[in-house]
């Protein structure tokens, strides 16, 4: 698989003029993309906007998504595959080498944006008003990047990129709400998948359920699933798994007659100490204390 270390490397292979700054590239995309058909990785973050021709369905556009432009976010060393990208209108790509953030607060902040770990079918679909906001910010990045650089250039560019990321987070929240209104609550589907995992006996054969397992059943990336659940319930996927496990543990402590160790192993825990810590965190007392309290 091809790997490009810098935005300049991407420009060379695509036949674009070399970027003004070797660590950041701002590219307008019109009609076909020169990188079409390639599968590659980079040391860069990618913030991209596209508006596809009618009939070309990529990135999972569905009935609850706006049919205008959509955005994608890729982190360094994540596989990028561009196939059949034909733009209905102009799009853009901002390639930012990870070193460009060194010494700036965005170096840490950008890692907290979960959408850089979403899959391509979980792209952000913009409403017309949202699209206008993103385009205005992009033009500011482009203008500053094309100016003669000075001591303020990097700070100004990164401030506009920070705004793009914050607005994107806001717009994803809107998309989560739209998804929930039209498709039903994700937490219901998640709990059904979790219950099926229990009933199928996977606790004995596979051990504790993972976010990856359940996300796969719901055809979502783990981070996207957790962010959806956080929006709906205030709890992450792992929080909900723990709640379900301890709820089942409390039930078994009351009715099964098994020892605490037997219950822990039956629920997929490899050792009782982890089970005890998690139980106390959720319930406020140790399993033996809970058992004594329940018996009384």
C-alpha cells in the first residue's frame, strides 16, 4: 500500500502545484479527483468536503441525511480509498501534517474529536445553511494559506481549522438527532444486541462483550456508536455494557445460589477482582455486601 509522508508528496502524485507550506495543503476539487482509484495512507489529517453527482451513492447517504454536501474526516495512517469520486459541484480537501499542530492546543484537542474515527459511511451530511458556514471557513483557510506567510499565518489558519472542527461537532449532533427521530433510538437496538449476546451464551464462549462486537452487529464503527449513545443517554457504549452486566449480576446474586466467583466467571469475567471493582463502582458496595443486604 502506498504511504505519503507529507502533503507535498500527495501533490506530486496528483500533479498539483506544490503547496505553499510543506505541512499543509488546501485543494479545490472540481469534477474528477486525480487520486481516484488509489488506496493509501498518510501522516496527515484530512478534512474533506464533497458534493457528488446524482446517482453516485458513497458514504452511506440515507433518507435522514441532507442531500447536499457531505464531509469526511481522516486521521494519520488511516487507510484512504478514493473511488468513483465525481463531483456535482466543487469540493475541497485540507491535508494537514500532524507536525503542523506541534506546540498548538489543537495538537491535543483534535484527538478528542471522535469523528476522525468514524467510517466513511458515517460521513457528516450538511444542510444548506451548514454548508455555507463550512465554505466560508474554508475560504478563510485558503486565503490565509495563499498569502505571504508571516508570524501570524499558522495561528490564523489553525484558528479557522479549529472553527471547522467545532462546527462539525455541532452539525454531527444535529445529524444524531435526525437519525434518532427517523430511525428510532440507537440505545434500543444496542440493548437488543446486548441481550442477544447474553441469550446466545456468548458470555461463556467469547467472554465479556466488547464495543467492537456490538458495533459490528449494528453496522457502525465503535466510536460512532458510542457517540450516538452518549447523545441519547449520556453514557458511552462501554458504560451501558457495564450496567447490563452488573444488572444481571445483581439478579443472579439474588436468585442463583452460586458463589460470587461462579457468578463472575459465568458472566465472562476472567477474575473476580475486576468483577468486584466494577460491581462496587456501579452499586456502591461489594458483591458480598450486596448479597448479605439482599438476604436480609
